[in-house]
C-alpha cells in the first residue's frame, strides 16, 4: 500500500456537609477525625497501562519518531525523521493517517491545535510546517535565523489560536496570530537580577500560560501570551536532587518533566507544588538513554515515546 495515502481503515456533597455539621453538633468534632478524613483523600499517582508500536518503515509502523502529540479526542501524532512522514493513530495504536512531506529535512517537534491542524518544526530548514487535519500542507513559517540541525525548534499553539515558536539557540520566542502574522519576537526573562533564561522546551498549558523549561538552571518558568513573567518552579526547592531535561508536557493541571537521566519522571501541579517523582525504568529499561518525549491525553493518560524502540508507553493518571 502506498504510504502517502490516508489509512481508512451516593451521597451529595451538600448532604455530606449537613451530616458532618449534625455530627459535630451532637458529639463534637475532633482534630483527629479531620486528619483521618484528609488522609483518606486519594494522592496523585500514575499506573502503567500498556505499550504499543512496531519499528519499521511500512504503513502503521514508526522508523525514527522524534516527538509525540495528542489532540482533543486522544488521538496520537508523530513526526518521523526516518521516513519524513507524519503519522496519526488512535490512543490504542490503530493507524488513522499517514502522509509524507517531501520538503522536510529533519522534523523535530509536533503539536496539534484545537481545530486539528498539525504543526511540525524542521531544524534543517528553520521552519514550522502547518498541515490541515487531512494532511494537506497549508503553510510554512520560516525563521530568519540560519538553519542549524543542532538547534532546537519548539512549537506550541494555545486555545486562542496564537502560535509560539521557540528558537532555542537564539533564546527567543516568535508569536504569530492565527492568520500567521508575526505578532511579537521576545526574549524570555525572569524577574530575578542577573539571571539569563535559556529555554530549551516550550508548551502552552490549559490555563493559557506559556511554560518554558530552562534545563541548565533546573527551572520551569511561566509567562503570559504577552511575554510577561508570571511564576517559576525551582526543581530543587524542596531539597530533592532533580536534573531537568528538555522533554516535558503540561496538561490536566499538572507539569510533567523527564529527568536528564532519561528514566525519572517529575510531576508538579501548575501552581508549582511537587506531586510525584517516579522511576519509569521498569517499562523503559535500565540503560542510559536520552529523555523520552511526553504528551498528556485528555483521556487522563500520560504518553511516553520510547524513541529507540519506536513504541508508546501509556500511563493512567490517578487524581
């Protein structure tokens, strides 16, 4: 089959409050009872579900996937540097779409907007390609900087339609309107004297803020769409020795970041509270590896792209 074709193939809360109030009136409320109730609340955790993916260059297979993304329905997308194809699967791994873009030199990052349009960065051209949901190329946004395959180009699109492109070498973010007009070109800066921000990855959160990871400083920074600094997460503020990588995702009220060791996963709430540190080596393997790409599905799943094995690990988010 020609790979360039689409693949068709109890009790209410108010009642509970009233009951507790009655009990307190009749027998008094102890601090011990309140503490026991608080401890009964479920903590944040993740549970491994399954993995899928076949390495290869045939339809429904992945050769050298570089990044992973998900849409509002939980479908999964890949940019593949080996075949120069863009692939779309269901959350369980059934192929839905595959199309080739001959202009791609080295696809790097991929994201999908709320309308289903697909965005892929290409460091070989210094560009971001925009594709319609069916795979037709719609636009190419080229930066004026010189293409460099060692550079990192990130792309994120908010629900407001604003398109943000991160040029990591230049340390700048280029923000475009939904009609692809350059709105602003800005350099992220924190409200800390003599501190230079060196962003290596970018994502738009459901709160509309732009999140940037500065792995060299172990910081996650949050900015408004206008480029105004809002807040910062220091990965080691609570005394835990974390070393952030440039692979992260934001969704469902949480920030997920892989450690530089390629195995540990760190999770914060979007307001900066540490929630979880967990070793994914039982599923990824114990050997040294580059940090895997992450995506958060609206189905309350964390998706982990194991690039060397061309497979997706699925984890259930419990909260």
